[in-house]
C-alpha cells in the first residue's frame, strides 16, 4: 500500500523567509507526485506535479519541488514567502498500483507580515 | 463554467438517519472520488469510480455507499452505520485515475 508522510504539521514564517515543506512517500513502483494548496475558504487547487523527466518541477506562484527517488521524497520549496501564501499544503501520490491519489496529513503554513 | 458542484454546503444528520451528498461534474471526466477531510488527518479516500457503473472502496469505506449511474454524477450516502460522520467531505474528478484532481467546494456534515 502507498502512504505519504508530511512531517511539518504547522509552520510559522515571517514574510521573505524561505520555505521547505517535507514530503516522503512509500511505494516501490512508478509514482506521480503532487502538491495541492487550500487557501482559507477556497477549493483545493494544484500547485505542481511530477510525472516524469526533470526531477525539479516548477509550479504556480513561485513554488517548486524536487523529486529525489533515492529518498522517496518530494519536498516543496519557495525562496521567499508572502503573507498570501498562508494556507494548508498537501502532498499526494498516485501510482499504477492504486488508481486514486493518497494524500498526506497536510501542513498548515502561517506567514506573518 | 466547467467544474464540480457539491451540494449542500452544510448538512445536518440526526441519529440513525442516512444522508446523501451530491456531486456533479461537467468536465467530462471518467474518474470521480470522495474524500473525507478531518483536521490534522489530511484527506482520506472513501470511494472512487473509474468509469460509469463501477466503483471501488477506498481506505475508509465502512458506513458509506456510492453509486455511479451517470458519468457526471457520483452521490455519496452516509449511512447510520458511520459512527463518526462529522467531517468535511470533498468530491473530486480527473480525466483518468492517478492524474490531476479537480475538487468541489465541499460539504460540511455535522451530527445533531
């Protein structure tokens, strides 16, 4: 069975600080990896995804993530956060072995002005 | 506008009552999903359907039932067997399984 771990449950940063949110998954086969974001009062929306190719993927709003296969990781990064990045962030994995995405428990990011 | 519509936005269930949450999509997606969101637990998969007239149990299917009679509709019934139904329920769809999900705005279910 596949699973996803997000180690940071609540992160508080000041504006302009750098962000890295951890995501590790367990599944031995080929995976598709995603980061979703849920802004207060809004739908979950896709930040970025990795299917194949360049392991460094860039998403919307200046976010990027790096797939490190040997570490089963897909950490999310942003060099300089803004107050508007305050949201909950979810890592998710899909695979041929399970035809529905498995989500992590989420990380609540609070950016202080 | 293309998208996923969930209704109602808020729903209250009495003890011993079954309630049905609606999910409709006009994206022409084959796959549809129901997730339950609880604080600190992320999204957990209840049921999913890859195609009309077919669906599979997810990780927490006990106490829930679904149907997929039409491509655009995937209603979820929370039965009286579900002992802890209070949660935020999210419906999603995708073109194919394992691909990018499009989410609805959710239904908050509470027990009276």
